[in-house]
C-alpha cells in the first residue's frame, strides 16, 4: 500500500476532479479513468485502485442523479428493474477479484475498454429518439427534452433480456475492475436496447451508486480501501461532476460518443502495455 502524504492526497484529489468531470459527462462513473491513473501512474495495487474508484463511483452517482432531477432523463422504472441483475453481478465480481492476478485484471480492463470503444464508434450516426410527441413509449420507455432535437422526444426500450444480461455483466465488471459498470451499461442500452445516449447515461449514473456499494464493502472488508485517499478522491469527483453535468447538457451527442471512444482506446492500450511489464 502507498504511504499517504498530503502531496499524494492532492494528486488523488486532482485525479478525482478529472474522473468526476468525464464520468458525469459520459454517465460511466469515472472509474474507467481513475483506476488506470492510480494503478499505472501512481503504482497503486490494482485492488486498492479499484476500492478507491468504487467510492468515487458512489459519489458520482449521487451528484449526477441530483443534477438530473426534474429533467426526466433518469428512467426510474427501467433503472430499478435492471439494478436487480446488476447487484447480483456486483457481489460476484467483488469476490472474484480477490483470486485473480493483477496482470489478469489489467488485461480484462483493456479488453472491456476496447470493446466499448468499438461499439460507441459504430453508433455515432444513429439515434434512438422518436420525434412524435404523441408516440407511446411503452411500459419501460420515456420522454425528455432533447437539446439536439429542440423539443420533447420519446423512446421505447427494446431487447429487455439483453439489457438484463448487460446489467449483470456490468455489475460483475464493476466490482472486479472498480469501474462502476456504466462503461458497459451505457453503450449496451444505447446500441442494442433503444435508449438515447443522454437517457442511458443518466439512468446508468442513477444505478451505478448501488452497484458500486456491493463491491466497495467487499474491498473494505479485505483491508484494501485507504479511507483518507478515498475521501480526497470523492471530494475531487464532486467538483468534477459539477462541471461535467453542465458541459454535458450542451454538448452534441456525436461529440460525446467520439470523446468516450477516444478515451477508452487510450486506456485500453495503456492497460495492455502495463500488464506485459
């Protein structure tokens, strides 16, 4: 475990600001950025980096959910249904992480990031919104004001079994790698289940806090969570989330997808390079 100093706490705080901003902007929790930084740049053990990241995911979820209140972007009905599968996967991932080598976890992280980047690029030119305001969104669909369309749009949820499986997998990967699960849920809901990116990101942000809690408890029980550094990271994430929310409200969806894909490709390459070292 690293020696905790005021300088290290300040660095972790700054990393939290960046991770919180990007996590809130893209709805994926920030762990996909924070874990590689702590593990690769600061040489934290992977499990310690994942434990700190999961605490920041909880903070990001709270900040984003509060910031989206009243905008109808969070689909509570869909989120609560998918959370059942996600929590089950989260508990499994937290236990599994205790038995895998760090290099294996790094390769898994790289693979997940690369796959998600490909999915996001393949969906850049496609949108899931229904412009007809009178359209029936179905039992699990919803409506919200879309900046790109300039009015209220609707959407329908498709392929629910795919959404449930993706949520279970997201929960497992969340605890296993400390990345919150949104990195899988957002692309899956957007690419295959008919949910627009903004609604998918907001709904995912609502869910990832509960998802991360299950894994964080397991890491804490194994003594792998450093409370002082986790606190610094959480404070940074809160600051970054505030900025990310405001940028995300105005940014074009195409730009958000490209940003997510670019960051994930860089993270994937770094993780694979480090796992070979």
